[in-house]
C-alpha cells in the first residue's frame, strides 16, 4: 500500500473515531431525553421554544434541559433557531419525532437508546472481570435491563402474536387446532404475556408456561388470576433437565420459545427437552435472532455492532454461568439449525417474521 493510501486510510479512520465518540455520547443523552419524555414534550410544541419553555412544559430543571439541548443540536436531532431577542429557540422536527417518540409505535427507535446505557450500568464491571476470568455474569445483575427488554417484548407480542404470527404457523393449522382445543407450552415464558394473550384468544386450549425465574412466574400467576384465566398454569422448571422421563413428556401439541434459547446455559439440552415434551407430529416455534453464524455474514448487518455489543454485555455472559455454553445472541441461523437437528428436529422451516426484522421463525415438526 502506498504512503498516500495509508495516510488516507488513517484519516478516514480518524473521522470514524470522531463519529464513534460523538454518537456514543449522543446515544447516552438521547436515552436521557427518552426517559424524561423530553422528545414527547417537544413533539407537542408547535413553534420553536426556549430552553426554559421546554423545561416548563416537561416539568424539568431548565439548566439541565439547556445542556441537553446543546447535545441534541450538535447531534442533529433538534434544530436551533437563533431568536431576535438573542435567546436560542429549539424545535424537534416532526420527521424526527416520528422515529423517537412514544407515539411512533412499532417505528420507535428512540426507545433503544436506553439499551447500552442500561447494560453499562448493570454489568460493566462484571463483564470487564469476565474478560480476565472467562466466568459468566448472573441474571441477578440485570433486573432493570430485564424489565426494560420485557416491556419491549410484551409490546411486540400484543401487536403481532395473535393477529399475524400465530396465523402464519403451519399455514394456519395451529390456529385452527388452538380454536378446537390443544395443549400449548411457552418455554422461557417470563411474566407470561405471550401465553396469556394466547390463553385469552383460545379459551378451549390449555396453556403451560415454563421458566426458571420465580419472581417472573409470581408476576405471571398474579396477572393470570387478575384476568380470571383458568386455562393456564406456570411451572418453575429448568428446561435443560426436561427429558422423556418428565411428567410433561409427549403432552404438548405446540411449543413456543420467544427469544429464550440463545441465553440459556445449556441450549442443546433445552432443545432436547422441547423435543421430548412434544407429541409426535407436534410443532415447535423457536423465534430467535436473524443473523448468520459466520461473523463475515453479519458484517453488513445494519445494526451488527449494536447487536454484538448487547450480546457481549448480556446474552453471552448470562449463557456462560456455571460453565454454560455462552452461545451469544449472534449464534445465527446455521448454528441454530445444527442444534435443532442434534435435538431431534429433522424438519425445520426457517421463515422471516412480518413486522419483526430482528428475528427469524424456526418452525420445527417432531
Ligand atoms: C429474554 S427472556 C424472553 C422472555 C419471553 N419469552 C419474551 O418473549 O419476552 C428469556 C427467558 O428465558 C428464561 N430462561 C433462561 N434459562 C432458562 C432455563 N434453563 N429454563 C427455563 N427458562 C429459562 C429466563 O428466565 C427468561 O425469562
């Protein structure tokens, strides 16, 4: 490589580093703006407003809001209008608000600005320690992150599960069977939102939620009782120890696992457990990240660096606990298929999921 090329490459990388520092800082400040609802408040203000006016509308401190607006203007999120009176005025363009406010619904990317700051707060020191020791990091470190991700997942389940996801399974056959009355299990059900949506929609079927997080299961039982759902039970059970000898073996027509396999310490054992729990001919829907198993296949992923960071800070370390496998979130389609096959699933169909570009549906028949 010539000296001119080397200099050019160095210059381009220096520009990238400047972007990294600026965007990293901007992400943190946007996360604060999202949590304080400053974006939502600015979205309701029709004219450019002063920092004091914005602070007053948001019931926040004007000095903090003014400093935050500095970040937003330099980051190109908010537009600065110098006022005739020498006072700065600020406006959040509606085109930006469409993507970062709570009203944006499924298009809301603003909500994700909280993810990296939350993970940093939960586990920065423990992950640093993991680089030295190779040890995992327990779920206990992540209550706030779990709660945050749970809320996002629940919102998605409410929007797509019954309306679009289930009708796509086995060309609508699963929905027809659920209407008639079958046994359904959700593995890694957490607080049971997906399972309760199904139990409400299909009262003739019976639903069982399995998880190892007792606190989440307690919340699930309370919520199911509040809704007076009698066709649902929740069991505290480690998926990795389920096998043909289990009381539940061969008792389910349909099993789901939403984002609940790659974090497990023994994912293959859990998948073997799913296989054991299904009746012959039963269906397993595994919804997990849309990625390739080779790093080179993910290089062009528009959010590759973000997703690998979430995995580094959470999915991989929780999967390494007690000498676990530590698959990481980006384990990818090929690895998923090989584990499913090793667990006994020979017939697997991989499908995109409408309205969910982040995940794939591995639809498996026993
Ligand atoms: C990322 S959460 C997904 C929760 C839920 N399925 C959803 O759609 O939001 C993964 C869940 O798997 C559970 N889990 C992890 N390891 C497990 C195991 N060995 N057996 C059963 N559940 C497990 C966790 O407690 C957690 O609730």
